[in-house]
């Protein structure tokens, strides 16, 4: 079996995007400015971002037994993602109603649907895929037990793992977190997982250091317009974000994770991969939508000088 650059194990969703002036209060009906549908889900987003940059990407996921599931599979194939690990579940496809306000901030609900059928047993059907990759990427829109099993298998085969703990879950087992190579929460997820405040950069740094003190190898805290903080036993470094006028931040964190996975799997150092991932994510927030906002390698090259 040919070795992939990146194996993503995770979710897929149909995004239901509504652009609003404000959220309605209880019992109120408010007219919205615009609506669109698109492909999303943290796992699928990260896989597509890496694939758009030219990485050889494999995906283990479960789509719904409905027309949305058929559309998801077609979308993965169009992105040149290996879908031999994508199964069809018994439930409907996962869905994510998303509300975007004029400041480009978003509020998201998720319905897991078939994503809940991505069980540890499914991973056992794809051991060759897990063994033959440079990097495994995980998130938390699938059962935690599946992620734990993925980490167990990755450790068995000597494959590095990046875990993006989104959405945050206080039940996350730190014994497994200590066994991943990269742990990448945003500042809100960092606060949930550590119980520490993360309002200021000093507070974010202390919370990230708490995780390192607990044995986490590399903590990558994404901090929106401020960039990403990399903390390890020997490093504490802020890689500044690229300044842009954002119109929609939906999926920006996933674009960062997927592009970092690509750059790291291609052999870049951690700080260089983080800088390039910041550049990639900056482009996505200047466009509406989730995966539809993700640029190709050619578009990135046209925006930035090689570095």
C-alpha cells in the first residue's frame, strides 16, 4: 500500500450557513441576510485543506445513508482524497447549522448523525491505512473511544499524531493526550481543558505550560487574529497571524490544522509549518464558507513569496 502524507480520522458534516445581523431572542423571528449550503465537518475540512495543498490524503469517516452522504463522497473524490476508508452508516448525515454575524464571528450547532458510527471497530478494518502514513490527524466530532483507539494504533506503528480537541470535552483522557505528538486547542478549548483563564497572552501561556508540565509534547494554541502559540518542554514561541480583513471565520481553525499537517508531513520544521499554516488560514477568512474558502497551493503561491 502506498504511504499517504496525511491520514485524517474524523467527521464530515453538511454546513447550513446563515448570515445574520444578530441572533434572535427567545420567541423572536429575525430576517437573515443570506443562506448557503456547503461541505464541512472538522475531519473533512482538515482533509480537504491538506489535499488542496497537494498532500496525499487518506480519510477514515462515516457518511450518512442519504443523498448528502452521496454528495460528501463525490466531494472527497473531487478533492483527490483517498476514500477507501469512508463507510456509509445507518444514520443520516451529520449536519452543522452555522450562524455568521457582521463581525465574521460564528455560532455553530452540530448534529453528529453517521459520525457517531465511526467506532473503534471501524479502525480495525483499515490497519494498513493507519500503518502507512506520515501523520494522523484527529478531532472530537467522533466518539472519544475511537480517537483513543487511533492513538493506541498509531503508537503501536510508530506514527505521529496531531489531536485537535474540538469541540472541547472535559472527559478527555490525559493519558492518551500525553501520547500524541501535537495537541492543538484554541484558547477557549484550552480554558475548558485546564480550568485556567485564557483571556491574556500570559494566561494562555500559563495554561499551555500546565499541559506541557503534565507531559504533553507540543501544545499549539490557535488564538485567532493573534496567531498561534507553540509551547513544549524547550520552547515557548508566538507565531504571529497574518493581518487581513475577515468576512467569515468559519472553518479557519480546520484550515490551519489541515495546512499545518501538510507542511509538517512534507518535512518543514514546526515553526516554518506554523507560519505557513497561519498564511493559509488568513486567506480562508477573507472568503465566505468553509471548504469553499480553502485555497489551492497555486493560490497560496500567488499571495505569498516563498519562505
